[in-house]
């Protein structure tokens, strides 16, 4: 995304069929290209400064992806205390520890989304997300890593004091 132009990648199965530059408002194809460089953390569907208002406008964060590491969007949605619905993948229990709702197929996603229309269930899911946010604050993550490194050092050595300003 850049100004009034976005990149549309069309697939046929697992193969890229066409790459187009399109008008973000009308969807009209401006140009068909043979390739397009996309750099991590530089291309967004919407401008970065608008993301907070979009998260706050959402009722639930839904990530049905089959293959993820730890998407930052999960942290961002927890920061906004939004209920999280993800695909039931093996990696989520150890990192999200119950701060989310999961399903393994379309019918399960539909059931979970319908359940979240109940105000009490939505409030409970929002509370779980907010609790997850507390686990991943800058201070909590810094404390985790300091303790991790301290546990790896021999107990007879003092833990070195941090130098400089740590920023996450």
C-alpha cells in the first residue's frame, strides 16, 4: 500500500497468476506487473497510523491462518482487549495460554463467532485478551528475559547490571 495504490496478488491454486497495482478506492487495475518487491514491515493494507482506530472499531480479531509463528497482530489485538479467534494450531497453547478462542474448521469458526455475539461471552473473551496483554507488556517481556538469562548464569557469579537504555 502506498497512497492511492495497492498491490493485488492473484493466485491460481498455489501459483501466482497475476500481480497488479490497483486503485485503493475503486479497485481499478492501474498496471499489471511481472514482479513486485515487498519489504517486511513496510507494506500495509492501511497506513500504519490508522491501525489503532481500526483495531478499536473491531469486535473480534479473527486469524484463521494455517501456518503462523507469532504474528504481531495478536499482540496488537490483545493491547486493544479484543477477543481473539485463531485456528487451533499446536503453537498457540504455549504462547497464548488461554488468552484466546480457537476452532479447527469453518463450522467451528462459525460456532465461536456466534458465541461471541453473546455479551457475556464477548466480555469474558475480552478479559482473557486483556490478561494476555499484561503478559506481553514491555516491562513483562524485559523481566522474563532478564530472569531467563540470570537462570543460565552460574549461581556463583553476580548478574551483570544492564548498561544503557533497554527498549523493546
